[in-house]
């Protein structure tokens, strides 16, 4: 995939039940293969969360850190997987939106795929920015001031967005390259 090393880098994955399984597990695997320490952060003190895979619940994913103890200053980047349920639920949690905003305010990479960019709207991170997403979010993002593009990956400064599971390799590569820069 790439020649970059992320040894010493720490990445938070913010998710809750209903994430798209491949959009959490595959980037996590690829980032860890590049040497990063990847930690799953979830609200409500969950010990594990479950995602969707092929229209049904997938095997649980272990939560490493409760949202209440997660701080942008402790990480190098934030990954936001999609799935329809996951970002919809996170948008209702002020502490989740605040964590996303903290990463944005700190100038740290925020990578969101599929429906994940929904949360970027609430965090105030899309105004005037180039983004992509699952096609059904296009108007939501444009109404929030984003410049939506139909591309596998759109990188605008520290904001990295992607459309769908098929784009995961390019999406993860863009995050790895940004962190290695």
C-alpha cells in the first residue's frame, strides 16, 4: 500500500453501534499495519460496539476508551466511519461533536467516510471546505457551506473525506500520507 511509517502515531476512531463494519475495521487494520496505535472511542461507557455488515449486525468491536476520557490533545488524528445509524446517533451527543470540533480546531487530521461527514456539519468543520460523502449527504453538506465533489477521496487541508467502502484503500492511504508528512 505505502512506504510510510506511523510508528508513534495515535489515532482515535469515534463510533457507536450502527457503524459500517468495513469502514471501521479495514482502515483500523491498514493504519495498524503502518505502525499506528488505533483506539476505538465510544460514548455511554460501552465495552464493545456493533456495526452493520451485509444488512445485518456484524461481530462486536472492542471499545478502547470511553468518549468522556477522550481528548484531541492525546491523539494525532480522528477517524469517523459511516453507516447510517452511527453518525446519526453521534450527532445527538454534544460530547461527540465537541471532540470532533477539538480535532478540527487543533488542526489535526479528521478523516470521515460515507455517512461520517454528517458529524462534520454539526462540528462546524465543512463551511467553505471541499468534501465528498455518500451521495445522499450531498445536499446536507452543500447546505452547510461545503463544496461537494464526487471523488473517491477529497483532501482539503487536514480534512479527508471519502464516499463508500470501495474507497477505503484510497481513503486510508490519504490519511497515512497526511500523518506521515
